């Protein structure tokens, strides 16, 4: 009987451990995935499923660049995918907003399906805790010239997304174009 109790205890513990860690791996199409493995992706192309973007208006901006927060979805796990800062050249802002939108859209006829578009860009680690995507490939040089201002702008991403990533654009109102 003691052996049976030990076996049951071991199985219960194993079940608890495996269920605790189940689903903790983020899908590769989410911001959370890239932020979890930043050193593996620095300087490489990344692709996230973007559901909306929100312009970062607070903090210093860099001449010629506009920072956005891209809200992503993790289709692999049917969950929110987190958010990540995106650097966009000032001349490309209108087309960027048109492509990715500032509000989350749902696919018609599928209440549980959120529409997303693939956002491909170069992933960069500015400093520990400061990561971003460069959609043009030209923003990185501008950011390195004004690194301290960039760190402040990228840090302000957290204040936009504390209440959750998907749909944050709607809570903060539409982005304003210059």
C-alpha cells in the first residue's frame, strides 16, 4: 500500500509540474516570442501577426522617425501575443497606419477570429529591455545616433500596454497624423 501511495504522489506531482508549464511557449508569430529570445534575433528578420498599431506620443521622438506599438496575436496558442515597438520613417507613417490599422478588426462570420497582418521587419536590441522592429531597415542608424532619446521612447511602450496588448489602440483613441 505504501508503494501505491508513493506512485500516486509522484504522478500527482508530475501532473502538477507539466500542467504548470503547459502553454508557456509563445508562438513564433508573436512579439512575446521575439522578446523572450532577444539575443537570438538581434539584427535578423522577424515576422509578427499584427492586429493593430498605436502611436507612441509621449517621450522624446527622433527627427525623421515615429515610434509605434504593434499589438500582436499568438495564433499557435490562440492568445494575445504581446506588443513590440516599431520604428517607422516619418514619410511612411500614413501607409503604415493604413496597412495595420489602429483598431482590432474581427473576421466576419467568425466571432472568435481576430484579423491580423504579417509585419516583417528587422529585430534590434538597443539595450537590455529595449527592443524594437525596424520596418524600413534605415531607422536603426538614426536610433543609434540618438540612443538615449530612443531608449526613452521605447520604454514608454510599457505605459501603453499595461492593460493588455490587443485593443489598446481603441482605449487610447485614434493615432494622430502629422
